[in-house]
C-alpha cells in the first residue's frame, strides 16, 4: 500500500523480496487536523532488516486500529501475518486484513477464496472488514499500470472478488485505492460506491473519488514518499472511536447505524437511525405496509460516542427505550419519555464490561413485557441477562443459555411466532437464515434451530421488529446500495419470510 505517487515506488510487499529499511517503529506522523483516530497498516516490508512491530508501543503511542497484509494471488501469504495480526489484536487494536490485488493473474474468485481462507475472519467485535488493495503493480512484476486489463475487465474482476469475499464472510469488504490508479484503470467507475473506501493521498485532505465523492472511511495520509516521517503507513478513521468499534462488528442491531423498535407505542416497529456525525433520527411507522417509513425526524445528537444502540421496552410502558454501549464497555439506558419528537433525553449508567460481547440483542425473552438482553461472546457462548424490573439497574447477572453461536454473523431477537416471547433470528456468513424459537424456559429458551431462508448475504444490515402490527416480527434489511427491504411475517413458523419488497432508498448514509 505504498505506490500511489509513482508507479515505480518499491514500498509494496515484494513476493520473496525485501524493501528499504524503515525508521524506528513508533515514529508517527502528525495527525491531520480534525481527525483523532489513528492506525497503521503493515506488511512484510515492516520486517525488513529483521525489524519487528512492537504492538504494545503502537497502542501506547495512540494507535487504535491496524491492517495487516494477508495474501496476494492464490499462493502467497505474508509470513508475518499471524505474528502481526494477533500482536495487534492482543495489544487492544481493532484489526483487519487485506489482500494485494493481482488482476493480471485472473481468477478473482480463487484469489478471494484464498484470501478468506487465510485472513482469520472472526465476528468478535474486534475485527474490521477486510479490504482489497488496488494500486499499481510493484516494479519487479514488470506489468503495465493496470495489469494489462481494460477498464471493463478490471471492473468485472474487482466485482467478482468483492462479491466472493462478502459471500464467504457475510460482511461487505472495503476498497483501498488512489485516484491516480482508480480513475484510469476503472474508467472513473462509480459502480463501487456502496463499499467502504480507504483512500490514499499525501495531500492535506483526501481527493474526490468517482462514486464516493469526498465520502471515505479510512484515509492513508502518510507513507514513506509523503515525507512526514512515519515509521509505518499511517491512516486515520473518518469517525469516532465508537463508530470504529461499530464498524468492527456487531451487536445484532444498532452497531451498523439502524435499529428497530416501537418508539411511538402504537404496536408497530419504528426505525431509529444514526449518521456518522452522531445525529439520531426517528423514522416513525406510518402504518402503510408498502411504505411504512417516509421521512425521518431528528431526535438527538452526540450518539457517535456509542459502539452500538438497541431500542426495546426496558421499562415496561410499551414504548421502546434505548440501551447503548460505549467502547469502554459501559452500558447506558435512555428511557423513553413519551415524546415522539424528543423521546430520549438523559442516559443512566446501568452496567459495565459489555465489550466482552460480539453480539447483543434486546428483546423480551421471558414474556413479562420488559426487554431482556441476549449476548454472545466470541467463543460462541450465549448469555441471557433478564430484566429484573429495576429501571436504574435492570440487568444484573447473566446466565449462559447456549454454545456454538460463533457461527452466526447476525443474532437478533424478536417475537416471530406470536407467543409474546422473543425468538432468535440468526444469519450465517453463507447467507442462510435460521430461526430459534423460544421454548418458554428462562434457563434454556433456545434449543434447536431450523433454516428458514437463504440469500441473506446480500444485506449489510438486518432488523427484526413488528412492522405490520400483527404481533409477529417482520424483517427489514438494507443492501449496500442503500435500498431498504421489508420481509413480512406470513404466519408460518417454518417459513415465515418469503418475498421481500423494496420500501425505501438512501439508507447507506447511516453508520
């Protein structure tokens, strides 16, 4: 990830080769004004001359995230990947992997599969979406700038690679590039704007990129050629630490910016959505099953400080409150005050250590009219925190109610069967959808799951809530292109969701 100024710059990883020595490992470039979340990306280049990366020092110096090169083509794996990937994670950094693109070798699906087989993907709340590194071939390859592909073939190659990665892991991957490569090699393509962008530029601010404009997720602002003195390629995140945590994975609900709950108390699920700037909007359900959500209204600010937020009726008044967690693991309750224009005012601290969970969902498991918390740890154990009825401290001690839940990348609670006890809807990375019905036992409510659908990997957000008002949970889901889809519950416990209908667009603005 080093050659976006000159095609001949030899800083990218050479297969079996070495690169120039680098400076002391904790030397950092000054952060660009206005951005406070810094990180680095590394490859075997960062080990030239026997060097190592001291990840504890990087964390102490202020780094919050890291990306590590994993693969190139279908035969090369970075020999330092395991060391750096786990070193960064163990030091407390959010960590992701990347693949150096080799379009000249063809076989985009094979390259994507090789990447996924080696990137050590985990839905653990600490793993960032992987990205495809698209830039000039390094000099020893003796290839043309665009790897010998025409613009149409290049676009097709990129699309096939990204689609395969998403199909394998169930998360939308990212794109790393620079305008000097992207524009001529893809023909200024705007077709990939639904993918998060990591843009490389030595300029004082990132350039506009076709399709994304000035909307980017990461900015690689310093490499050796920039001359700012950093020891490693340096990047900033376009958001808060809580939003970085949200990008790293998910709560089952509001970690990705949109969550469902009956805020207005009319028996129909509304949508609560957060923008990257921390503003919170309410999309009230207008009772139309074909277009339930029309325009949103601003109901809060400052929500960028939370990793995830989940609406649910904690207080038992039939209006959804919000439970939210910060990156430090503190848990907060925002009780619904009854105003549809400003339902949430002041939050109350109700817990700690919730960063240990990779998935959290808020739903009434016990059937008492108050929302409980169901949470999954990275080891796959599932935990139930029942609502004790105390609004100042509703969740005290959790009990383990299951194992094996690490196989899912979405875990969501909702009353699918209409018995007033929350079932669980869960999705696997392969796109299969599973239903775990609530058997009525508070100690072991979920026993055996049944597959109820497939093809759900096309969605980057899924919400469960009663949109139609029939006391059975429906599903709303968004695609990377921002379209919103509704899958109504047909009443069958074995196949509740059949055909979806598009009910909105523009939802990619939320995070």
